[in-house]
C-alpha cells in the first residue's frame, strides 16, 4: 500500500490529482484483498491451524484440544469432596479431607493437629472443592487432576448429599443411580411408583379433600366441637333436627319447655325446668349403699335383713354352740388345774430360781453327769459347787448361756480344791 504523503513529496508539483486518485484506487484494492482474509466476528469459520492461549484463563475462553485431553487423559472418576486447598494441616474434625497445595495429594485430618496422606491422585480424578477460606486462593467447584495439577472445571451441582451419601452408593458421587433418576425425572402421577412410597400413597389416598369432602363409616369429633349455641336455631321454639330422609339438617318446631331444656346450661337446671328439681339421677344400687336413717324406722323384720336366727339376748345370756362347749370342756381351769396325759412346759435356763415349773430336762441339767451340785446366785452371776474328777470345783457363768454353753466361753472354773 502506497504512502500518499511520501508520493506527493517525491513528485513535487508533478504529483497531480490524477496521480492521487490512481494511488487511492490502488490502496483500496489492496485493502479489499486483505479484508477477504479476515473472519467475521459472528459465526467465524477458520481454516488451517488455529492457535489460542493454552491453558485458558477465564471461564469463557476457548479451550485447545490439548487442554481438554489433559483433563480427560484417563477415565474420569469422582471422589468425595474436600473442604479446601491448603498448604498445611488446619484444625478440624477427624477424617476431614483437604488438598495439600504443596504436593496436590488429598489428606485427611488425624484429629490431633496433623493429617494423613492418602497418596497421589490418579489422572482423571474429579472432586469438588467446597470452600476458599484458607490460603492459598483457589476456585470453589469441580476440579480434575490432569496428572500434574488440579484443573478447575467450574461450579458443580452435587446430586448426592456427601454428608450421608443420600441417593446412591458410596462410589456414586455427583450423580443419581438409574432407579433414582427414573423417579426424579418422571411426571407427577397418582401411580404408586410416583413421587410417594407405597405406604405414603396409601395414607395420602385415604385423606378427604377440604372442599366437598365425602366421609364414610363412623366419624368421631371432639365433644366441644359444636357449642350448644350452634345447635339451637335463632327462631323461637325451634331446634335443629334431621328431616328423616337424606339426613339434611332442618328446623324442627318444639314447645317452649323443650326449647328451655335446650337452653339450660346444666342438668340441674333441666330438672328444675321439668318440675324435678329435687330428684337426682341415682341408681337403685347406689341409692341404698351406706344409707343413713334417722328417727324411728318401722316395718323392718329380722328376716328382711337376713337375721332370721338372731334374738334380742344380752351378751351374758347368749348361749354358745355345741362345738364351742366341747372345746371348752377340754380346757383346764386356771385355778388348781388337773392335768392328764403328759403335760409339757418350757424348760427354764440353768440356774433359774423362781416359781416357774421345773421340767425333767431342767432337773437333769441341774443334777449333771458328775453328780449333784449346788447353784448359788447374786442375781447377776451364777456360781456352781460341783465335784469333778476328785476335786471340789467352783464354776461361774460368763454369758447368758451360762453352764449350758461352752467352757471358757460361756462359763469357767474359778477355783479347785483337793486334799493333799
């Protein structure tokens, strides 16, 4: 393309208008040829080899084949998300996952201030980085490991709740199972395989609509649902009733007394309205239970109250039965009793000295195997003089068991005498 200013300077006055027009025409021809080699901004078509920045910087930048191949060099497999990309182990709960920005490995916190390396990720590993809180700065969303670095793909919707892995198995991150997808994408339907489970659908299908509901069976409503004022018509001496054919509610005429009964707030007021104010609604069974009579009650015989064999006899004059008399005849008098057979009595403790009856057992224990002995007591201790093994011995009790107990424990010998 010619520089018109230079052309005019070189030709001087000889540079005429014709020369100017010729040069302009030549320039436009060259421009037209150059413009034909440019692509339009709208739907451009390129030929040959197109070169663009690799890797792209912005989300709207065009991507090269090399960049795409690097992201999907192997089969892409998804892993559980990480909280953030950090340079050192942060504080957190045991098992929390992070990407180490130093070696690009995924680490899990050990719960005591450190973390555990899960190893180098394989090429094609994809996961979601949940936050950008701790340095270094990173993008939040889906990342893919290309064998060297984690490449940000963009924001990703997570189908599954990774906290409890809802909607799929442990390996099914960020997508639904086939069965879940079928349910999630089908249109609203009343079929039992629709949005509700079989159990929920049965419950839902048994509910009545709020508008024009049709009920069947027996219905139960709270006693206080309909107040008396709602059942009583505003018209004088009429009440709400049923017409007897299809159950419609209609106004039914009644007497003034009937209307007054409905208006009465208590049963006592109703009884007063119908002239029975002093009558209580009490059954015969309870009316005569624990009845209290006053004054003189006449006309009642002993047969009426089940006492046909009773007579008005004083206590001292009351006879006793034959069986009772026979039993009394077998008893001994308290004063000067005469006993027969083998009378039995409690055996007194050794050393007892009172008016208690002495049994043969008491006598035998007193006499003892070694011959007769003498018991002496001051009311506190009991002493025994007895000949034992050729010696005159004096014993003394130590416990309540006394001589009936064990030697050296309940009684003991305090002295022994023998001729030289």
